[in-house]
C-alpha cells in the first residue's frame, strides 16, 4: 500500500478518467430526467447566450413546467451556472457543460473526502473510503447531475480541510474562504450547513492544541469576511444588471413560502420532517450508516480508532444530528437537503467498518495493491455504466 493517497501516476489517471467521462457526456448528448438537473442545465445553457454582465441574473426562461415561475431566478444565487456558462463559451455544448461540471464536483468531493480522512487517519483508511463511498445509494442517485448537491459538498469539505491544514500553513486560509464564498454563491442560505460543519470541526474535531484552534477560528473569521465581501460584490453586479438588489429579493422569495417551527407550532409536522431526514441518513449512506450504529452499540468506546479518528467520528455524528434539527425547522423540505450530512455519515461509517472488521480492511488493501489504479477504475466504470444504463436503471 502506498503511503500517498494520490501517487503521481494516479493523479494522471484520475484526470484521464474524468476526461473520458466528460467526453462521453458531450459525445452522447447526455441529459438527465431529474427535473432539477434539467432545469439547471437549461438555465446554464440559456445564460451562456447572455452578455457576461447578465450572468449574475439568470431567469427561469420557461425551463420549469410551473407557469407561475417566470422572470428572475431567485431560488438561489446563480453561482452554480457560472462555470457551465463559461465552458459553453469555449465550445462545450451548453447543456452538457452543466453535467460535466456536476461530475467534476462529484469527483472533487470524493478526493477531498479521501484527503481529509488521510489527515486524521491513515492512507489505508483514505483509500478504502475512495472505493467504498462510490457504492453508497446516494452516490448512485446523484452520480451525474447538474444541481447543487456535489458542489455544496465540495465547498464544505474544502472549508473543513482548510481548517485542518491551516495549523501547518496560513495559505490554507484561502481554501476556507473559497469554500465559504462558493457555498454562499451556489446555494445561499444553505451555507449555514458549511458554517455549522466548520464551527463543529473547530470545537470537537481533531484539533491539536489551543493555538491550532485559534488559527482555525481566525481562518474561519477571514472566510466569513470573504463571503460577506463576495455577497456585496454580487449584489452590486446584480443591481447593475437588473436595477434591483439580489439579497433583498432572495430573502423575500425564500421566506415568503416558508414557515419555521416553534414550540407553539405543529409538533407532529416537525417530527415528521425530522423522521424524513433520519430515514435518509440511514438509507442514503447504507450500509455504512448501519455499520456505524452496530459498531457504536458493540464497541461504544471506539477503541479501534485513534484519538483524532474518534474526534472526527464525534464530529460526523453531531454534525448530522444538528443538521437534521436545522433542516427540520423550515416547512420546506427535500431529501437533497441532507446530501452533505449523508456523505459525512457514509465516510465515518466506511472508515469505522474497515477498522472494526479487520478482514474487510485487509481485503480492500489487498485489492488496492493488486489491481492497478483500482479507485479510478471503479469510478470510471460506475460513471460510464450510469451513462450507458441510466435510462433503464430504477431509482435506488
């Protein structure tokens, strides 16, 4: 087993695998039956025809069947459309560009998760996760999409990895800032989940000492300031493009159709929404979510894990629990909202299982040693199979 998570030859192979999958997406004219993906790919395609100054102000342009939704697109900031629109300008078919970006975000999320696991565990843990996480039900559901979920997960992981690595170099403050700015401009209010993860990582994650925590808090403060500055710049550009502010209109749109539960609200509805997310956090990261429950019951002291790994495990459980509470408060709910917590639970469960069941970890290590480029081969095969068999595959 190599000591590096990503040896040089594998970096080249990851790039080659991505180019192959992206080429197939473009060459086959791939589109998704997922309504959100079709919407975002359509908007990105249409936006690429607009002057660049208008890219901050996408419209619905009739891509959603509800005729009542027209005019400016205010569901979220338009950050998720920018890169697909830019790729369309350089010659990639506009609609497929959105799916290429979605695949890139998914691959980046997988690699960032492995890098983060290596920070707090071993190379063997990270490479086991590279393989196991590709078989989660949630990975099959969202493998090739053009929506927000993988970009938001990538932003969350980039932020947390930056907070972990800033103890070694202040340059990693830029990763924290990029993660928060990206999260805000991609999905607006849902940057709250990234902030929740960042705060919990500093408080209960595998920090080394108090000086490390001070550096991490400083990095997070810089990141928040960068996000605030980006929001102001975005609003200025939006005013120049439309004559109205974005954030005021956005909050009016978000809050106009949402109620928030309180102690005097509908307790039954609150419990129903909480149960909805709990079930998704059990199924979407299965079987490793169930393995995590089993291991916690059989060995609650997590003696098979190092101190840092136990802290990371505590972070995953607390983050997912608080995310369920936070997501259950608004009246609007959807399974995609719990996407990032599901992957975090999946990663925690996969690493715990490969440590707890030594045979599983040993089998993965042997396969990784004997099969050249195994994680890349698995990723490429699964992505290609989705492109080929997607129309006949049932929704998991």
